[in-house]
C-alpha cells in the first residue's frame, strides 16, 4: 500500500513540474514575440518609407489592449508623424 502511494505521489510531482515548465516556456515565447513585433515596427518607422497606418495599428493592437492607444497610433500614422510614433511605441 505504501509503495503504491509513493508511486502515485511521484507521478503527481512529475506532472506538476512538467506543467510548470510548459507554462514558463510559453510565457517566455509570448514576451519574445511581443518584443520582436515592437522591434519590427520600430524598424518600419526608422526606415525612409511611407508609414503604413494599418501596419502601425496592428502592431499597436498586438502590444496593448487599450482601444484609445490603438486609435492614437493609427491617427499618428495617418498624419505621418514619425517622431511622435517612435516616442509612442517606445512608451509601450
């Protein structure tokens, strides 16, 4: 009886540790993905190309859930305010 209880506890502990490691890894990937998106939009803003307002709005939506900030990013992109957009995305 005692041996079965020890085996059950060992299996439970392994499952808990594996679940914790999986959750830790997926949250790290999520953070890296957001940073990659932020660096990509900053590259777009620093390039000499015309600012794509839809791309800017999509990047803002990936970085924040606040509709007001997303709308601000879109409005700044529509007005081609490159410096203000750079400051805006650095603050996110």
